[in-house]
C-alpha cells in the first residue's frame, strides 16, 4: 500500500485514535500517576534532538533549551504538585513564523515562575535573551512546555523533547538533567536516542541510559544525525545493523545546514534535499536499507511502533487506574471529612454523635455490646464476693475430736454455700463458728427475755456480721464500672474529637469531670441500699422458711452423726479453744470482745434407736405402733422420740441467720447493679449531651472563634486529603477516557 492508502486506512485511523488518547491522558495529568506511553527524545547536549522534532513537526524549536508547552507538575523545589495544572500560554498561532518566539516566551515563563505571564508574553526575543533584572532564572525545570499542532502535513505523534545530557556543569545540574531523563524513559516510553555522527558511539550517555531502562531494546530507536560531514563506513554498518545492533535499528537523517536555514528552506524542501542527498552521496547511495534514511521513514516507523506500545499497555493502564482509584477512595475513607459547615454547628453535631454512640453503649445496642458485657462480668464478680461472705456455721463443739477432723470435712460443702439453688462460690471471707460460739453469743445478748427465748438483737448482730464486707465489695464493683464507663467514653471522645489535639484534650477534661460528677451523684443511692440491709426484714417468708428448714435439717443431721460417733465421750474431749467475739473476723462486726468456753458437762447423751438400723425390727416396731392407733408412721418419725438435742436452739439460730443470708444476698446482688445501672450509667447517658454543650459554651460571644480554633486541622491531613481528592478526580477522568476509547477500539477492530 502506498502512503496515501495507509493514511486513509482503518489501521491509520486506529493509530491516530490511539495517539490522540495518549495526548488526552497526558493533558489530564495521567503521566503523574500512570505509565502513559509517549515518545521521548534524548541525547547529549547539541546532539540534534530539537532538529528531529523540527523535522517531524514542521516548526522551528529553540536550541538553547529543549522543552515544549506549559504544564505545571512541579513546584519551585522540584516536588510534585498535588494537582497537575495546564495553563494556556498566549493565543492560538496560525503563522509558523510566530511559533519559535512563542516557544521561547513559554520556556522563559517556566524558568522564571516569579515573573507574571502577561509580562513574558509581551517580551521580544532580545528582551528574553537579556532576562529581567532582579529575577533569578533557573537553569532547568521539570515542568513542561506543551505545543499542540494541527495541519494536513503533520504526523500523528506526540514528543517530549528533554534537555540535553550535560557534563561540564555543576554536579547538581548534571544529576538533575540525568534524573529527568531517567524518569521519562522508564515504563512504556518509546525512546528516540539522537546520536551525532561526529561523536564516538561508545561515549553516548543517552544510549547507556536507554539500555539501562530498556535492556531488551523493545522501546528504543536510534537516530543518527548527519550535518554535512564526511563519515566512515562504520556508520553505514551501524545503520544496516552489522555493528552495535538495536532491535528496531538506527535511522539516519540529514538536517538543513546553516545556509539553508538562513535561506528559509521549507520543511517539504528540506525533505526533498534530504532524500536526494542519500540517493547521490556515498556510502548511503549504495546501501540496500533505503528505508533507514530520512525523517519521513523515521516518522513512519515511530507512529505505528508507539501505537503498538499504546495498544499493548491499555489493559494494564485500565487495571492500574482502577486499582489506584480504589486506593484513593479507601484513603479518603480513612481520613476525616473536611469541616465545611459553621464551626459551632459542627461542634454541636460532634457532641450529638458522641451522645448517640454512648447511648448505644449504655443500651447494649448491636455493635455496641462491649460495655454491658464487661459490666456483667464485674457484677458476676460482685455476686461471688457477696456469696463468699456467707456465715460458716458448723453444728459441732470445738472440743469434739470429730468436729476437728472428718466432721468439718464432711460439712465443707455446706460451709461453702452449697444450697439447692446456688453453685459453690469458692473461697469465703468468714471464719468457722461452732455451736458453743453461738451459745456464748446468745447468753451475752440476754437481758429481759423470758426463759428459752433468743434475743432478737443476738440475731441482728449475727446478720450484721456477715454484711461487714459488703460495703467494700460494693465499692470495688462501682469503681470498676466507673472506670469501664470512663474508658468507653474516652474512646468515643477519641473517635469524634481525636483529629484535633487541642479539642481532644479539652473534651477529655470535660468527660473526666462528667464521670466524677455522676459517680458522686450515684454514691448516696448505693449507700442507701447498703443501709437498708442493716435492718433485717423480708416478706419473702416462704423462701425464708423453706431455706431455714433445709439448713436446720442439715445441721441436725450432721450433729446426729457427730453424737452417734461417740466423739463427745470424756476420753475424747480436749480443752476447747475459745472463739473470741470482737477479734479476727468478728472484730469488725461490732460485737463485744468476750472469751467464752462451754462447760464439758453440757454435752448431751446420744439418742439410742438401734431398731432404725435394722429394717426388719423397724417394720415390726411400726406395725406394733399401728395397733395402738399410730398409723402412717415412717422410720424418720421415730426420731422425734429421741430426747431433743441440747444445742437445738443454737442450731435453729444458725439455720435462721443462714437462711436470712440467702434472702439478703439475693436482694443485694440485684439492688446494687440495678442502682448503678439506673443512677450512674443511664443517668450519664441522659445528661452527657447537655453537659458537654454547657461546657463548650456555644452561645457565648466568642464561641465561633473558639470553635474555629478548636477545629483547626493538622496541615498534613489537609494536604493529604487535597492530594487524594485531586488524584481521584484525575483518575476518574482517566477511567472515563479509557472506557470511552474501549468502544472506539472495538468498532475499529470490527471494521478491520
């Protein structure tokens, strides 16, 4: 196909569309984020880079600085700006003769950022060369001068003409230019290396950098620059691929000399002279690789090769853009939203959000269960502490050998509180109290009572005794609930106010005072509950009676076993160790300090019912009693015939006090948590919003100023948010461009 056919084919249309897509992505600012394919012209200083761009574009490019159009990507410290800005520079130019001066002005503006653009647009070529007094121009800049050219004779290509690699300058500038080149030739870049034939090919820094960036040579084309020089056959062998080969080879071009340029040669004339030169001049005229000579052949190679790179990179570009867009979105989600409303209103909203969260914690709403669950654990520990205060009565005498060995061991479960409706609580906080301790306590409490009556104050003292640890257990429980609640509140404060250091510190102070206030409000109510338990009372008589009967049965059974064992015989008695009321555990109960012992003569004789151990004799005995009218008797009923135990009164007192412990224990383990929950936790939940708003004084004259100061954001956070927003907007534009091109690409493929 001839050139005319190619330029109007579907292939040419697709290539043009691909190149236009890259130009669009570049204008959006995609190269700052994505690896966008483009042609980058590199070479040593004075290597003819600008001349090849001139030849392909048809315009004159200034040679004292090698950059195109104004696109601000970097600040004055060469740091990438959060947003790429493309600024129009001057009006549209329709005369080719005006392009060179316009480019010089644009380049001057890039290197002199402090000078107003309108001032630069009015400067002449001489003024540009002289510069502006007092303005310090930079030697190089990472920002780009961009030129959009349209014309029927132009090739569909986009170039980046970088500054020439330099050697004889200060080290900083040498490294800056080299890093600029390295940054632009990595990834999907098509690298066009310009090599003057007057230089040694081995000493071309540009070729070295290209090989490092593109080791396989898939993206590299070399252009040998000829300017009226006699060259050796070495260069012909290079062009024809026999020496220093490259995958895409070398192209040789001839540019107009100074006389031809002074004469005003046109681009078409320059191309005719160029091809005529290669046809008539040795050694080029004898070459069999005529397609390696001339700007036109180079241009025809660059365009489809760049299009191929673009086509192959599109899936990866789209995938990367999607990933980067998702990353930006996630990054923005992690950052707090910028405050755009009135500072006072925003502060009210923050307090409301904190109030809502804390109320959810206080209710135990879904997703906010932690505080209530932790409180249940504390209340469970409180229950165990109260349970451990149960009185440890044993139906034995201190002097009994049985009581000091197997008796107490046998009765251990009862000591630990193994009731029918309770689990054992583990360790207890009270000491063992024997029958003789209780007898002594009763005797010391008697005043005007009739015989065989136990004074009520004696029972009250025993009840108060097991309650002595309740205030401490309650205090521990309440403090733990207070600390847990304060911790949750501080978490809420951090969530809603943590991004502002000053405000966060102030809110923590407010919340600390708030917790202290409600702790002090609730404490009297808790004290009142404890005081109520100091006076024995219950209407739960059925439970009290059934529990008392159960304990009395346990005490009598254990006492009977002790007596039957004969452990109270004179030979087994030892001098009793007195239980000192008012010392050890009892000392805190308010009892008087009295040493008491039980006389040995007070020990009763055990009842003898041998028939109860013999089922046959027991049945016979029950039958004989039935003949006398005592029917429906059982073996257990015969125990009533035994002489009452001398310590039965003491065991009844033990059973009554122990059963009342069950009644009071069940009340206190509910009343204390309920009081804390209602008067402390729910009270805080109902009051926190009002309290914090009062502390913030949002109605005061200086409220707006204070809130503005409180809500001042960390500059690094603001900068990061702005960067992510800008980056996201760029990526969204990139995605739109790539997605729109997807339909065009499909149509083109179908047409082919």
